[in-house]
């Protein structure tokens, strides 16, 4: 399965993803194809909608202290639902669908998430720190929400201007 990352302002990113009902080889092929594209792009999280599949599927591989991202640390979440949220934390976020842009975003510090694994088994995970932030960022993607949607009006306007300029430069040099 050949996948490419959908970039803002593509409207696909605004789509709400659908619940996964079948835990079959089609789902496994999608998950298996998402992993290399995330790693090749130096990502730590990727939602299926970012590769144009509107399914409630996300993957995460949070770097260890030495920056390594061993395959064993890969987390696959299907149909995730955040059931508990508390505290707040601010982190400079980036997104593979919004290249070259990073911004401080405030989210919940602690969360509990219910999800299914690739075989449909139900799981519960309590998360804090970077994992909690990454899960919230990716679950937002499943609802058509990007981290730039959380910016203030003036910061968003500044972003749009800077992003358009970057896109023009990219086009010129390609
Ligand atoms: C904290 C904040 C955000 C997340 C969501 C997952 N985000 C990413 O995985 C972002 C990756 C990313 C990688 C980039 O590539 C390099 O750094 C080489 C990048 O750079 C460019 O676009 C030039 C931007 C974003 C999880 C946790
Ligand atoms: Co993202």
C-alpha cells in the first residue's frame, strides 16, 4: 500500500474519521503502511486521515530519553476514546501535515484512553507527559481538528501568512 502524507490546507484533514468495525487484513495493511511513512518523516504520531484514510486509526512511537524509537514501543490505537482528562500542560507541537511550523499548545496533562488494538481487543491506557499530548493531538485529527485550529485569532492569521510564503518558496524550488 503506497501512502503519502496529506498536507494543510487540504480539506481532507477536516473530515471526521469513521469507527473501524472490521479488524481484518485491510486494517492491518493500513497500519503496516503507516509505520514506515511516520518513521521516514521523523514523526512520533500519525493518524490515518493524514494518509487520506478516514478511519479511527492512529499510531504513536514516543522517543526514549536517547531519542531512539524502537519498534517495540509502537502503539496502535483503533477507535480511541478519551474517558478522563485532568490538569493542563503546554508543549511546542508540530504535525507532519503542517510542515515547518511549531507552536505552543495547551492540553490536558493526564488522560485515560480506551481503544482497541489491531485484533479488536479492548485496552485502557493512562497517560501523562509527551504520550498524553501526542494521543490528544492524534485523537483531534480523527475529529478533523488540527493543532493550528487551537491558535488565537491573531496567531492563526500570522501562521496563514507565514505558511503561504513557505508554500510559495517550496513550489519555486521544486
Ligand atoms: C507532541 C506534539 C505533537 C505530536 C504529534 C505528532 N507530530 C509529529 O510527529 C511531528 C513531526 C514532525 C517532523 C518533522 O520533521 C523533522 O523534524 C525532520 C517536521 O519538520 C518539518 O516539517 C520540516 C515537523 C513535524 C506528538 C507529540
Ligand atoms: Co498532526
